[in-house]
């Protein structure tokens, strides 16, 4: 598949978006995506051996229908309309702004502010370092400990291999290295969990 060619091994959002857009365009996938459509229902007809999918299109929510012989539901497991919003006692007394990352306002400025990020999942792990550069102070509040291995943003071996080898070969070698390293750390953590922490 399309090898990752950027120097950053730990990619930021804009780099990932650029990669996805380039890959979709190169393989013609982008021509088959219907943006600004919200699927409302899908119904199977045994008589016709067809699915009928009903969607709302655009800001006017015009109802459109599509039919197909095969339907793949690839919606993920998150509720994108209303993500999980935790509550806590006396939450209403908090005088600051509460923001859910799923509904991040474009105009949000946290420069010079004290920020608490609740949770320690992938989103939090991405947000905290990004916010630390401009916020006055960032605290991650979590229920159970997370163990993270600090890695450099750029993989020196990958960048060297990409300079000297064909991109496909370099990609396979780097991927093999990363898979083997992950397997090694996983087996080490299983064999010696206390030492691994």
C-alpha cells in the first residue's frame, strides 16, 4: 500500500489528513465518497435482493436514496453526534469552559490558561503535548495509570532507509522493525510486568 514518506514517524493531524487525501485521490476512492450525507436508515428487500439507504444531504437535509446489493456498515463505535460527556459532583460550580474534543470549537484559545484534560486515552495523549506549548499549565486527570514509551518524533532509521532504498522496500523494513519491536515490548511486559512499569 502507499508507504508513509514523511520524516515524522509520529504524525500530526494535518500530515495524516494529507496522506489520507493523497491516497484516496491516487486510488480514485475520493470520487466515490459522498460528503455531507448523514445515513438515517437502511432497509433490505428480499424480493429485490437490494438494500435501500436513506440519507440526509447537506445543510438543508434533503432526503436522498441509494440502492445497492452489498452494504458495509463502517460507522465505528463512537456516537459522533453526542460523545460521552462525564459528569461529576458540583460540576455546575466550575466557572471555566468545558470542551469535548469531539466538538472542538475552531476559535478555542487556551494560550496562557490552566487546562485539565480528563482521561488518558489516545485523544488525551495527543492533546496534552500539543497544548503544553501554549497553555500556562496542563494537567492530565486519569482514573488508572497509563504507561507510555517516549519516542522521538522522527525515526532516524526510517529516514535513512528512505534516502538510500526504494520507498517500498524501506517501508517494508521499517514496518517489520516496528512490528518486531512492538512484539518484543509486549512479550516483555507479559513476562515481567512489574519490572516493565
